[in-house]
């Protein structure tokens, strides 16, 4: 590792790579390698390379820009699980990535020498490289190794680039290299460091230390597949190492991980049988059976490590006919502010929050209509018609039917449905208040006593098959971290942020200190070509802006208005938001300690240059962090700043009334909601039922502000503009103003997830 210039940080990667090579290397007194003994196939060692070699990894197409380099330079530190690529450590990002298209310079382990000549158009020196003496171990091949994909199955699969290897064969059909290459590779990994006082040309350099020194207690900085190399030498598979899931069973059968997919298919079939999802039946005249398909996917843990293989049988509900196959389809899900408020309350008051996942939730609900499917291939009775007995996934009414079943179960347990959100229930267990939130098949249980939570879990487990996930740490895509001592909880989406940056080639971009600069004009430049990814990018940013990153809400809101006809300038502005996320991808919302529900509302005036409409911005915080926010263009053109602020205040008041009911349901009885406003004329309009030539035209629907202020349910208070926490929802901010805005939101560094 020292020879490669990596040090003890990569010790786990080195161990995993060594095990990979040793399993494909012959051993004394044995006729076959461990890999051959286990699989019955002779290993293909053509893909083995010197550990620590300088690696040139081809960037994904999305990250390739013009005349810029199309490769990233790093160090080869291992092999992808399944032999589908190499693990390359990139020093610029300090991350280990998995790449299939890699060219390696094995002439100097870990050296940072000049780019190999053949990458500049010269001849590949590895083509004519000598093999070494036949009587001993092969001489290390100088130069650059070709692009290939190592495969443990005995046949190597190429990257599909159409390049040819050193012997003129296609990249997808490499001849098997001698087993001795594996031995040499293993020896290179195991070579000890030479003593500093020895002459570099002495014979002692060729001798291997019998008991090499080792570093003790290295820092936990490994990544992905090497994350458990120190515990049993059994690497976990990270999401970055996995190929896309197969599209169908036929494709799955051709893959080396077919046994895992087969097991998942068998589990799904057993679930269908146990739940009696369908009954074989003759298809009535004039009726058409819905086709079915198997959906393959990976399930991950919070760390990004592979949790399990999942296969789901779904019906193609797109062919259902209304009135015949279904009636009502609406199904409730909890509003995002409710989830944030529940977690914030749990942190502020020292409550426990546990997560339960209901297995095959929809299959617990009986089907309400006469629906037929075609029994899929591989299942008992394949190709025949079956009448659906349960709400099979894919049918339009399945979500609604499951919601009804769970609602009835909770009511039977003595639960009371919240008036603020139909997905929130309150139960009293042994005198302890327990709050339950259900989001399809994810159930969040919050209480002050663990025994009460356990009893509710038992109730759920008696009615449905569940997986107890313990204290909630990964919920609805959010990474959740608790600090019981400080009484805080943080919510973040670092994995989604990193995935968006990688998808759009911005992983190594220069960070911005703010998402959008003041004065940014959208719509400039040439229109983007058809098939552009502007909508995809903005959609990904909208998800973050609505989940845990309110600090980008204004910028993303402006970008979303350009969906119909985006231009190059719009794409540049969107990537400016990515640059900001590049430097703040570990940020998220933080809550705690206890603070009452508080709001702020603001508006610009005629900020939209084409329609001259104003932008409403408001923010509500609970226990120190934002739970609800909005940055939206107003639906009307206002005649003054006071009117624009008054329209914004009416929207904020409506939201505050609902949030107050949510807070009451969670035990946060704090009286009227205080909303900060920085416009004195707006405050006067709200406090006095006056009518003047400047305000008499204001629509009556906006005067609800006056009514609720008069009734004492809302309190509007003046705050100076410099202290307006919602300012960043109406205009682009930079520097100290933006930092202050972000702090007011409760957005801060949440640490590694």
C-alpha cells in the first residue's frame, strides 16, 4: 500500500483484492483453485491487474464535456463484486468508484508518471510485451493493460466499445491467462515494504518478510465492497458496484447472480400462494385478462450497502377499464410537513421513533371488483386465467384498498384518526400516548416509552407480516440521525444528492456558495435540443427542495417555470444549483431543542418580468427547523407591494391553520401561531377593516387574514427586513444574507450518512 502511495486507509480494499486473487490462484497440494472447487469452472484470470496500478477510468457519457479529458486518473484498488469491473480510488474526490472501462499503467505501482504513450495515439506497448521465462513466474508486463471486464465465470465480458485486445481478439472475448499471473498478482499485493536503510539494488529486496509489520486500528475510511473486510473478510456490496437490475426473468437467468434472483422469485411466488392472490378460473366471454410481469429491484440499507434482492409480481393496471375493473382509486399518504413535524417533536421531547415495514402490504386487502389476470410464466398454472382475490400490485385500486384495511385495523386496536392528516393515528397503550403514521407500507411509531412501541408493533405483527426495522434511520428516502444527548434529529438526502451529481457529470465540479446569483435572467441562449435532460434535472432538484433542502426552493421554482421551452442559459442556471449542492451535499434539516410553531411571510413585487406577477414566500418552523415552506408565483398581478404582501399573508395564514391542527395532534398546544411580516401597510390592512382607493379592489378571499387575526388564531407581527427568515424564498441571496437565511431554515451539516 505504501508503494502505491495509499497508506493504511486502503487496507480493507487491499485485503478484499488479495482474497479475490487468492481464490483464483492454485495452492500447494491441491489440483484446483478455490474458485474452481466452489463453482466447478476454471477461473479466468485475464482481468487480474497489479494492485495499486495507475488507472485511467473512462468517465460516463454524461460527464464527458467537449475537449476535456474523457478519463479520470486514479489507483486500482480492487475488483467489483461479480467481476464486472474494477474498483478505482480517485484522489481528487477521495472516493472509490466502480468502472468497467479502465486502462491501467502497471509499469510503476502507484506512480504518477506521464500518460502512457498509446493514450496519446502511440502504439500500445503491452501488445508486444514479453511473457517472461517459461520456467518461472512471469515477468511483470510493463506498459498499459487493455480495457476489459474481469469475470469469475470463465468467460470475460467486454465493455461493448468494440476495441481489440493485445492479441487482436475482441474485447468481449479475452483468452484465459495462465494461472501463474494470479500468483504473481497475489505476491505483489502481499509484498512488504523494503527497509529504508537497505540499498534499492540489493538482493534483500527480492525476499518477502516472513512476519510483516502492520498498522493497527486504521481509520474507518473504506468504501463499498471493502466496508467489512476487517470482519470476516466478507465484503458487502455497495449500490455503486451493482449493475442495473434485470428487466425480466430471461435476462436474470443469464447473470451470475441468478441464484439470488431465483430465490427472490420463489419468495414472491410463495407470497402469492400464502395470500391466495388468485384462483384459477375460466375467463368470461367478452373479458380480457390483465397481463402480468415481474419487476426486479435491489433493496439497500441506509449506508448504500445491498440489503436484499427483491422481485415483485405486478399486474398491468394500465389496461383496466373504469366501472368494470375499478371505481375509486384515491389513496391517502401523509403530507411531508406532518412527517417532519412528527420527527421534530420526537427529538425535542425525547420520544422514541421506530420503523416497521409491512411485507406485501397490498395483498392483505381483498379485491373489490371482478378482475382477471394471466398467470405469469414460471408460476403454477402459467398462461391460464386467474380471478384476482387480493389487491395485487399494479391494479389501480390496490393502494386505496390497503389503506382501508389498515385503517380498520387501527380503529379496532382503539386508535383515533387525526383530523389534520388521515394517515396519522393516536393510540393509548397502558396510559402512554402512541402516535402512528402510515405511508403505504412504511409505519412510523412514536412514543415516550419503548414498551408501548413494542406492544403496538406486536399488534401490527399479529395482523400483518412485518419487518421490524428498529429505530428509524432511513425513512421515505431520508437519512435520519438522532442525538439523544443534545435532543436533536437531522434529516438529509446525501445519497440522492450524490446520485444527481453523478448522473449529470457534476461530481467533480467547482462548488458554488449559493444556488442562484441575484439578477439571473432565464430564457437566454439557444433552445435546447429535443431529448434534453432539463426536465429530468429540475425534477430531481424539486424532490430535494420539497424534502430536506428548502434553501434551493426559490432557485428551483424559477427553473421549473422553464420546463416547456428550456434554453442553454436555463441549463447553465440549473447546473449552478448542482454546483451549490456539490459543496453542501451533506447538509439537511435539523430539529431540536423544543421551540413553538412560528412563521414568516414575505413577497417581492412584480418580480416576474414577463407577467409582472409577484412571488409568495413563507416559512414555518417547529423546534428550530423548517417543517413547511413555499416559494411560488402568485396567481394574480398586484398593484402595490402592500397588496402583494397581503396576498402572500393570506396563503401563509391558511397553511398556519392546518399546521396548528397538526401541532395540536402531536401535543404541541402553543396558542395562536405568530407570523412575522416586514411590511407595515400589510399589517395595517390585516388589523383594520378599512377600504381605500388603493385597497378596495382586493379580492374578498384574501381578507380571511383579517378574520383570523381578529379571532386570535393568528398573530401577525412586524419584523425588520434584515431579520425576515422567508426572504430567500422571494429573491436570490448571496454571501452573508444567504448564510443567515439558511441558518434560519435549520439547514446545516448533518454528517456522513
